[in-house]
């Protein structure tokens, strides 16, 4: 079979997309009141005008305590008018739009949210310098339900899709981790038990929205943490998610925002810039221990392909290849390997109109140098620091 044209029209579940390029979630830092602003609308309109098939709004927490800080949107009726304005602006440019919904769990900043963070088991968070509480049975039921309601609000706001966050040791991902999940109830222990919470979330979302919108999930191939969730287990979870039939596609990611953040990105480690945006005591500690916490991994194009390929062999559902997609060549490689879509984050922060440029010149490639200095900007207003000056 010939590989699909990445620039050609495609379907994702019930959604028609103009091409197979997705703007991956990059928390935008443009929601100071936890509501949509004109700047957020313009951010996504620019990506849509730049030629992506679908842009992803990140991130839309399902509960106020599930935010990595209190300036993030959480899904509530008050957020709907702004979200509707955003989806209309993206649609006017001819692209589709997805909302990343999730609960940050142990990655949530309880101090900023003024509400304690929760995790499968209690722990001390180095991010908020606070204790994270073990989720109760009521918390689990409430958060599953909250995902369903967030997806309904997203559909009501005109989104074409939701992407459920099952990665980066956010709440669902931390349930999958044998290191972070030490529960003795039906949500801990065996892989089947640890996978129960994310599977229930996906099911509840599908039951709530049916085929009104596409439902995808962003799943870790592995946490990159000794004793954490690893590839063999993730392959099994992917096959369960496929047989549950709740998802239209799976995006593969890796790493832990809590324990090994650079594993997500690879490339340079901007310790000084990270330390500079933290509260003074945290910044001082980070300057000293930063190189240990922010371990470095060499960058290469399509750096998740070796792992993602194993998922391609294991499941039949549409898969999205993410991680170091920077040129037509890497996108065509993904298509040839059987992936249905590609997702790009940093390359599009660098140049929102990259898809248009790639389409007009086959040899073009991203100007992103994976310096990762965009990452610390999420605390102010997410941007590429090089795009700022060019
Ligand atoms: C500034 C920044 C913010 C990010 N925010 C999110 C987020 O809110 N949710 C998420 O799942 N991933 C987030 N990511 C990770 C990206 O979606 C993506 O997984 C990662 O950057 C690898 O893709 P890339 O090589 O195309 O950049 C963020 C990445 C960057 C650079």
C-alpha cells in the first residue's frame, strides 16, 4: 500500500482534516484568569493559518486542582464563550481544533492552585514543595466524571476533538506507574488494576460525547524513570485501549514532568533559564541540582520512532508520531512507517507557518535548534526565544 500524502485531506474519527499535521499541545501561558484571552485566540489562529490540519489547545484541566498552575484553564461553563470564540477563529482558517483535557495529578502545583494536588499514592512534590495527597475512591470517581464533563463542554464549545492526557506522569499516567502507584485497592498492583483509571476515563468520555467529536489520548511509551511505567507494559495498555474502542487515535509520547522532564524533549538543557523563572528558593536549589534533575538526552529527528514503531506493530488503530518531526522527510518517514498523523510542538513554536513552507519547498526544514529555551517561557507567555528576535 502506498503511504498517504501528509499534506492531503484525512479523517480522524468523525473529523475531516485538511492534512495530517497536528500542532501538539504546548501550554500557551496566555490565560492569566484561567479563561480564554484574545492572545490565546490569536496564537491558535496563527497556527491554523500557518497550515496545520489541527491545532491543540493546552491544556484544559478537568478540575481546578488538576492544573500545573492556577493560570491554566479549567473546564467549566464560564470558559465556554471564550473557547467558542477560539474554535470559530481556527475553523475560519480551515483547520480543526482539539482540546487537551487532563488532570495534572502529582505535577499540579498545589501551592499555586491553593488546593492540594492528588496522586495514586501520597508523596512530597519537589515542584510545589508540598505534600501531594493519595486520591480517595471519591476522587477517582469525581475525576473520571470530570473528564466526561470536560469533553462535553469541549464539544459544546465547537472543538472537533479532545486529546486525553495519559502521559508525563500527570494523574492518569501516574496511576500506570508502578513507582508512583502503590495502592492496594482495585486501582493499584497488577497492570490491569493500574490501567483501570485511564481506561475508565476513556470509556466515560466516549459514553458522554459519542461520535460528536474525535477522542484521542497521549500515552507514554515509557516514563524514562527506573521502576516506572515501561515499554512492555505500555504496549499492553495500548492494546487494551484499542479493544475498549473508546479512542479514535493514540499519540505516543514519553517522560515524566515530575521525575525526568528532559526525556520528553531531548536536546539542550536550559538550567539557567529554568532557575530564573522559579520562585527564589526553588531557583537557588535548581541552579545547584539542576543538571541532576534535568538530565540531558541527545536530540535526533523522529526520536520516538524506534519505540513508536513497536506500537505500530502491536495495534491497528491510527497512531500519531510525535517528537522531533521537523521536515517533509521526517513526515514522509512517519507515513511510510504506517503512522496516520504527525504532531509537532517546538518546530511550530519556532515558525507557525512551517507547514505552508514545507509544502512549497520539499527541501525546507524547521529552524528549531531544540535549545529548549521555549520551555521556561511557559511561566510567562510561551514562545520561541529565537522567533522573538527574528
Ligand atoms: C513549551 C512547551 C510546552 C508544552 N506543553 C505541553 C502540554 O501542555 N501538554 C503536553 O502534553 N505536552 C506539552 N509539551 C510537549 C509537546 O507536546 C511534545 O510532546 C514535545 O515537545 C515533543 O515534540 P516536539 O519534538 O515536536 O517538540 C510542551 C512542549 C513545549 C516545548
